[in-house]
């Protein structure tokens, strides 16, 4: 099958195709995994091979070549309406992940992605010579990436994507090229930490830091950047300067800032002092997303530099990403976390082996790992004890942790699982953004066997104008947003009705009676008013009406609710009645209400109507009752006339 498709693709090549092109096409196609081959049209493959061979010939060693375009040739049936990205580069780690992350994050979904590897031979001056079957002393491995998007990009976006991909490939190059040097720097940090003053830090603490460095070194942290800083104090002002020539990986440019504030490249004085006074080793988040591997905020490992007298003279900073192992293995197998969570368990006072001790340990295991690295023990203990109690009294709960550098606020929200859905998540997100006057940078949802869903929101805030907030008040807003409509209706019934027995009866009868559309449109208090109307309809079998003005209504508009038993009303019957009364119907919302165990419904029709300009802005006083009586009379007269005419 493969040989047949290659033959068909070769037939689609130009008539005078070179032997090199034909050989290249065969190598390109045979390097594609079997499951992807069926997705490639032979004619398209021929065009792709020509493009990639040309990019290979034009490419200098160590440089990438990228082409972003939307094909417009006659053979493009399979490729119609898709922007194509072709990339040729030296083979290196993270290429495909980084390219795919950039495309899907900012542009389009990927229809197909091919990544064949081809051995090529270069001449002494670096020019492309030929395709090779296997590695040799004069060969290099070229990475070929062919991407087809779901849809097309306009030309300005295509050029923007091309420029962005060149930047991404440059970042991948520096991260992989400097990787071994960064590992060496990580080992040298052991000597730095061993100079930490013994009167401030115990041997147990220092050993924990050293074990954590070993953990990072064993490929549990993807090293992407490194930089060394020196702390200086002049005229009482503390500053940090980059050690020239120290920067590696994504930080290869010595002037590119890592710690960013809104008005300057470096940190202001108060945050510089905070930074210097942090423990010997800290884990935090950088307010930048990684351009290499995964498109998530970068992790930062800051290690203090001590002189022989134990004074802090600088800082070594590593940026990168924790590997998946850190998020999947037990906290007791991760240095730094093992000690912190062990201290929390001990400080809780729970007896080892007891129910509470086991439950607290479970909460700690499930706690967001990124937060575990950053949160202090006192706050962690208080938060986890509270989470433990949530299992007994399930409710919406909020736990807030502000970033020490004022860049963001971490908001950990627990929601009873049966109430959690996308709509509620968006509502919670909107409330948090409003309360903290910020934007959600990331959110992470966890749904497991727990009766509580957990969502971590990271809300980016202003460093120059930090929000003032009351966490308890925000939590109450979230709880109100998460209450079910039927619960709100039950409260309104208990508040408004004189007889508690009747309130309970109506709550049971109407708690699930209203459709989703109604509950999303009207408050529970409006539902109580409508229940009285529905009860009238059930008793009399006659129409019930409510002419009203809503808060959002313009002066020239009114709304009319009509309650009708058993069947919906025909619009063709209603519209003439309203028009004869001087109104023009703009829209109508029908709702089917099923009280209790009734098989037949009571229908609510809510009409939005436009008033005649001569009476626009007039109030309802003295008009409401007359209008409703006139409508009922006109309706039944029309219905009676219609039945006589049949």
C-alpha cells in the first residue's frame, strides 16, 4: 500500500523531477507513521515534498526555514480552505510540542501534523548535497514539520504566525543548546547552599534543599533558562544586577527581565527587599508563559548565594517546568514538599493513624502542587483543616493566596460536584475578576471521586494599584451564585407566605416546575408572583395576565405575561388582539410550567411590546387593570367568534 501511494505521489511531481526530489519524497512519506499516511492525498504529498526539499536546500546549518501559506493550486481538493505551515529545522527536543502549542493557543485548531525525520549530507561549506539512508559522519538529522490548519488565516495573521514561529524555534534552540550547562549550574548550587548561616537555618533544612536540587537534577524539572544576580546596597537602596555572561537558555539575553513590574524592568524597593529576605531556596511562578514545550506559566527556582560569612550576596535563578512526575507522585516522595506537609500533619495535632490524620493527609495529597510549593505552612494548615471540614458540610468555599510580589491572586474554589458546570464556573470567574479588578490568567479544574469539584483560578492583578478585598464577602457572593434556583424560590416562599406549611407545599410543587430558560431569565421572587397567577389559572381555567415594565425596558416598551392552561397560545390569535390595542409585538418568550405531578402544563407567554410614540413613557397607574380586563374580553370574544365560524 505504501509503495503504491508513493508511486501515485511521484506521478504528481513535475515531469522533469530530479532523482533527489523523488528520493526525498519516498523518505518523507515512509517516515510518516502509518495512522497518518491515510490522511495525506498523494498530489498534496508531492507538493509538500517539493516545498520541503526547497526549504532544505535554502537552509543554512543551524537555521530554521518556515513557510506559512494557503495553497491555491488546481490539485488542492484535499487541502482546500486550509492554511499550511511547513518547517525545516535541525532535530532537537520540544520542537513539535512548542510549535503545536503556539498554533493552537493563538491561531487555529490543527487538522493534521506530520513530522518525518530525514538524514541529509552536507558539503564542507554546509550546502545541501543529498539524502542518506542512515546516519553517517557527514550527515545531520533534519526535522520536517508539515501542519494543515482547520480553516485559513488572513495574510496579516499568517505573517504574524510565521514571525512567532521563528521566535519559538529560536527559544527551543537556546533551551536545548544550553541544557547541559544549566544542569552543571544546578550542581554548583549545592556549594552555595552549604554556606547558609547555621544560626538561621538548621542542618535538616539545608539537607532538604540539597535533596530538592538532586530531585531537580534527575530530570524532574525541564531546565529552560538560567541567570545569576548580584545584590548591591548603595545609599540605603537595594538593587540587583545581572552577572554579565551568566545568562543561559531562554534568558540568554542578559538584559531581558525576569522579575517584571508594571512601570519598570526591575522590582521596586519593597519587593527587592522581600526577594532578598526569602528562604535560601524558593519556588514561585514567573508572570510569563513558556514558549518551549508547554504553554503554561514558567516555574522559577531561586537559590540564594551566600559568601563564606553567611551573608546573602546574590541569587541564582532557574526557570523551567516541573515534569508530569511531580504532579503525579506522592508528596512524600518530593523533597521540600515532604518536609512541609509532614510539618503540617504534625502541627495539626491529629493522632497518626486516626481518621482525621488520614483525611488531612489525603487533602494534602490532592492539594494543587504549584500552590504547595509556594504556600507557607501556617496558611496551608489553616486552609487544609477548613477543606477537611467541607467534607462534612458541603458548600462553596473560597481560599485566597496573594502572590508576595503582587502579580496575581490564587483563588482555590470548592463546589459541591452536583452543582458544578461550565455556566457556574464562568459565573465564579466573572465574580473573581470583578472583585480583584483583574483578569483570569489560568484556571484548572479537578473532578475525581470526591463529592466536591475543585477549581484553581489565577487572577492577574495590578501591582501599582492592588485590589482591596474581603475574602469572606467574596465567598458569600460565590455561594449565592451557586445556589440552585429552587433553593432561592424556597427561601422566598418561606419569607413571603404567612403559613410555613403552605410555603413547604408550594416549594415541593414548584421547585422543579419551571424550565431552565425561565430560571435563567427571572429571579426567584418573580417566580413567586407567577406561582400565584398559575394557581389562579389552575382553579378557574381562565387566562391570567400581568402587564409590567422591567428594569431594562425603554420608555417606549412594555411587557405582558399571559398565563394559559394546558396548551400554548397561537401567536396568530394573540398578535391581532395586541395590535388592535395600539401595541406592536417585538418578541415573545414561551415557557412550559409543570406544577407537581401534572401531565398538562400551564404556559407562560412573555411578550415585549412597543408603545405608540404618543403614549411612550406613560406609567401603568390606572391602566394596568383596564388593559388586562380589555385583553381578556377581546380574547374570549375572538375565540368564541372563531369557534362559531368553523
